[in-house]
C-alpha cells in the first residue's frame, strides 16, 4: 500500500511540473524530491526561524526533502551575488528569499519570477497581507512573492549597565543627544558604538540619515529627481561622520558586533531586529540574554514614531526545478502557522494581519504596536527603496568614505548615484 501511495504521489509531482522538472526519475526517488530553499539565514539567531518553518514544511510534506541552500553572510550581500549568477545562467533554486520593494522589483523586471496570483487567489492572501506591502511586491496586478515578516531597521540596542556607568540616564532621543552620549561612553572607557562588516555601516547610514532628516525628507530622497545636494543632507552626512568616529573595530558580521553590546564591551549598536532573536533566543541559536537587563532597545536616535521597515519574502523563480515543491514551501511561508513559528524566533513580526498576537512578547509586542501606529520609511540596505544598481553605488560611496572621511565627496557620489539609479 505504502509503495503504491508513494509512486502515485511521485507521478502527480512529475505530471504537474509540466516538463520543467529535472528531479528524480520516478518511484521512491521522485517521492523524496528535494526543495532547494535559498536564503542567507545560517548564522546564530537567523537560522532558528528558518528551522522552525522547515519543521512545519517537513511535517506537511513528507514527499519533499527540504534542502537548505543558505549562503552565509548577514544581509545577504554574498548570497545575492551568487543568486544573481545562478539566475543569469537560468539555474535558479526552487525558491529564494528576496526583499519586498525595489530589490524584488528588479527580479520581476528581469523576468526571473513567476506571478503568484494563482496562489493568492487559492489562499485568499490579498485579504491577509497589508495592501501597502502587496503593492511593493506587485507589478501590473501580478503579485510575485510571499512576504513572511516585517523587520524593523531603526532600532538602537544598548547595554543598560554600560550606559549607567557612563552616566547616561536614558536612551538618546535625537542624533545630537546620541553624539553627546557616544562621547560619554568613550570617556568611560568602553566601545561607544559597535559595528560589523561593511553592510552594517550602510545600515548605520540609513539610520543616521533618517534620524537627521526626518521621515518626510528621507522618503522624498527616493522620488525621481530628488535633491541629494541640499544642506540638510550635508548636515546628515556630517552627523554620520561624527557617529562613525565613535565606532569600535569592525567585527566580522552583525552578530559579533551585537554581542559586544550584550557582553558589556560596547554601549550601543544600531541594527535591525533580527538582533532581538539573537540576543533573546536560547543557546545555541541565540545568546539567551535577559531583555531590559543584559540588553535594551529604543527607536534609533531621531526616529521615534517612524518604522523603517523591510520584509523578507519568498519567490517562485521561472524554471524552478521542483516547482511543486517550491509552491508547497510558499504555502507554509504564507500560512498563519508558518509565520507564527518563524517570526517569534526571527525577531520579526508577521506579515499576516491575523497572526496570534499573544506569541509576540517583549520587544516583539513593542514592534507590533509601533508597526500599526508609526509612519513608514523604507530601508536602503535591505532592498526597499533603492534598486540594486543604486544601492551598490551608494554602498561603494560609503565604503570609500570610511577610508577618506570626505563629506563633500560622499555627497557628490550620492547625488550621482541617485541620478543614475533613479532613471
Ligand atoms: C536582512 C534580512 C533579515 C536578516 C538580516 C541580517 O537583509 O532581511 O532577515 O537576515 O538581513 O542577516
């Protein structure tokens, strides 16, 4: 009986794949077809959420084998470089993680993704995701991905004990207060601000830019013909220079930089809320730290009332070798069960509006509240506002700036990047 059931399932899988299937050649092999899921969630904290969703997928889909094709490196810069060469060679994984917004629009324009309207209709997904999020993953009425979460970029993580030692009574509310506090920590002999690899500096940049300019002026920078040359931007870049002058030795990635705060070596770290999963999750995945005691958080300086958002979403690439397997994964990623398993560990809130709120405690309860009340701004580093070429030019300019500290040159490069990228 079991053998018959397995081969029928295998047959169904092969038939429905309509020729795109290069998987097993029948029987038991086909029944154990792997589903290659591409992301960059390998590191401490990040992998926990994926593992939880994988567990649900495996339970619901005994005929498929989950294949974790994650490529290490926070924020996925390394993963995306590999992904891009795979896509160019028409050798896509079965499904990959792409950020909602400009990044996903790039994949859509390049013709790399299948429309998921069939899935949205079948599962009535338009009713469960916020409309503004659906807009970010759609072109001409076609929806191209399944958003699994909402992450917040603008979080200031801090060590309460270190702040106390430095004589700082509360988290800084403005960029000016932040700069004054960084100086106090330096005097107290601790690392004022921890940073990681280069992308974490771009992450810091988007936060200082938002905090210095305010939300409306920041959002206006992404419109066609936006003015990047004005004096307010200059002031924001000067702030960035000052803030950066208090940074410690760059760590290998975001986790060791965040850990410096948790360990009391550094006072502050500006990072997305995946850091919460890392701080809070029990070892081995996380650090098992105590919220409010070992670490605490606030809106990054000058950004209270604004949620700088980003969203992880999964796609169906054209020519996915195991299309059925990919669709099965997307169904889990879209489900309430999948999102409620993934997000509390990932440090994010669900993209679905109907998730079980009681599962989101502590930082996550705060984030849910802010998400429903705050103004919105989109993240640069995590794919929301700037198409890939623009983002790369901007990151390169910031990389050079780390060496030469030349504000005027940085501003010129940002003006040029906006001109080229906004076209
Ligand atoms: C972001 C991604 C998050 C998290 C972070 C650090 O780009 O959206 O899910 O993984 O990078 O790696």
